[in-house]
C-alpha cells in the first residue's frame, strides 16, 4: 500500500552532519567549580525574565505578552540548537527539485564545512534568539553559559552585571520578533528569496563563472568597509534582497545594543566599564582569529552593531521612542540600507 507523505526539501546543507560535526569539534568551555556553574545557569534563567521586563518598559513593546525563561546550554548545545534553527529556516527556501544524484554528497560535504563554522562560533556566541528554534519551531532564546562565564572572567567585570547586560541584548531580540507580528514571516520570506536564488543551478553556475572577477572586486573594496565576498557574489535581484536583509539585521542589532546600554545604568551598575571592555574584546584577537572572523563575516557584524546603534540613537534623539517604533509598523516602514547610514532621511520619510 502506497502512502502519500510530504517530502522535506532536499537540503543544501545536511544539518544533522553540521550539528554532529560542530558539537564534536567545538572547544570545551572554561573549567568552573560545580557550584559556580550552577549559579551561572540559575542566574541566566532568572535574569532573562527580569531583563525583558526592563526592555519592555523602555521600548513600550510587548505589553501583555508572556515572559518565558531562556534555554541555558553549553557549547555543543548551542551548536545543535543553531543547526536545528537554520535547518528550519533554510528548508523553507528549497523544494523537491533538488534531487539530483549528487545532492546528498553536496549536502553532506557542506554539512561538514558548516559544522566547522558552527564550532568556531560556538566558542564565542554569548546567546541568541532564534525565531525558528525550540521544540515547536516558534522561537527560542538560548544563552551559552560557558561563554558568558569566559567573557566575564576575561574582562574582569562583576558576574551579575555582565549576565544581566547579556540578557538585555538577547531579550531585546526576542521582543522584536514576538511583539512585531509580521517580522518572523517577513524575515523567513526574504531569506527564502536569497537562498532559493543561490540554490538554482543557473544562478550557481553564474556565481562560479564570476568568481575571479568577484575576488578582485572584494580586494578592491576591502578598504571601503565592504562586507566582502558575501556581498559581491549575487545577481542584481539577490543583491536587492541582500540589502533588505542587511538593513533589517543592522536595525535589529543596533536597536538591541542601544537598549542594553540605555537600560544598563538602572540595573547594571558597571555598564560603562562593561561596554568599554566588551567593545575592545570584539575588536581584539590573534591573527588567526581575525582571519577567521573576516572570512565568516564577524567583523562585518561588528560594524553593524555600531552603525545600527548610531541610527537608533539619532532617531530616538530626534523623534523619541514612539517615533522610532514606527519602524515596526510594516515592512515598508523599515529603514533601507541607505537610510541606516542617513537616519534623518528615514525620519523625513516617516515623520515629515
């Protein structure tokens, strides 16, 4: 008897391979006495709820929504959670047409490579809100306890202050997606357009054919603050989608950075010291670490924090928090990439 089943899209990346590879390769965390480790986990779970209350009070977003706790994990746990969320997100972009005889081989090889990337990031990420993660695929806030402890120790700042500061940032991301009803689907649709375009065989062939020219362009634009290869290997259509995603990501990160520092003085006494030392830590690292960060786009992410935070601050200084929150009205009210660089242009468009 034949049964009809809904086939899952053939993945570009085998995410089970990525998860197992990354979890195996990721470095172990700092050696911490059991009592201290348990206290860190307990604090992070509690502070994730407290932090979002403070964020809601400042931003005016999310009134009446539930306040769920965070999932506190170790480094392999973050790798597995990240792989699961990415699997859910990217699977939306693919269909059953990717069923060629080499597809499993490509997916498996890409899975190993992606696992190496996740292992590198798994030793650095403090936390994240994944709008497609969790058991029900409806969103999950994950905090990586050993990385929070390692960063706090390296910067020599008070543990309770730093844990709250991290929670403020990540809870802002959770609130962005849970309080703005259309944001999750909009983000998924844009990623689908980008990944779906790259997955097309003709698009991939064109990409490979332009690779020598692209590498030259990447070297030429390096000094201009370009995002490098990731930004240059796209068709005009993909570039338009990429620009919208980049503008959104910059807004989300900058807004979270602004909020964590704006709330900070009331609930994080050492916020100024933490910000100064954390910024220096973001920019530091050895030669190999800097090379890997550049290849993975981490340095571009750091620039996003600064640019997005400057946009948020200038808009709020000009039209207040309520005026800034107009950005969350619809996809059409989000700032463009050009407006992120010129906040007053967005203010003029939205507020005349």
